[in-house]
C-alpha cells in the first residue's frame, strides 16, 4: 500500500487548506485512516481519524471545529479540510493506516 499526500503550502493565519492522501496498491475501504502531523522540532502527533465501518471521525482537541477528515473509498482518497489555520498548525502532515503505512508527508506552513 502506498500513500501520497498533497495539498500543503504556505497560508496566512485564518486561511484554509485541503490536504489529500491518494492510496494505491491495496484497497482502503476496510481500513481506518489517520492524519498525523510533526511540528518543527517536535514529535509526530495524531490529528484526526476516520473509521471504515460508519465513517465515524475523531479529532485531537486542538483542531476540533476547524479540521474535517473525510474519505472517498471509490477513489482511494482521504482528505483533511483545514480551516481557521493558526501558526501552531505549522507541521509536516502525514497520512497513515495500520500497521505501518505512512506517506512521505506534505508541509503546511501558517505564517503572515
């Protein structure tokens, strides 16, 4: 299974970005999917998850109400809509699924 993230970039505080994760090699329809991020100089942290059974989502507290994770199983895609971005959201964002499938990451920089 290969995961490829895209959609990162430089955005001003308060702006929005939509990250995409394209999966190939194996179907994701029966996989819980996750977004993680790694801020500069810090460890990797979980951001959001979406399960495959009913699409239930979970978010870390710092992004609740601002970020939305979604998936399109037919297109083998997972998305992270990020609104009201803050400088603290600056990080490399990774797509992940069990047991150890990671994408290469996409850089998100929130700065004026």
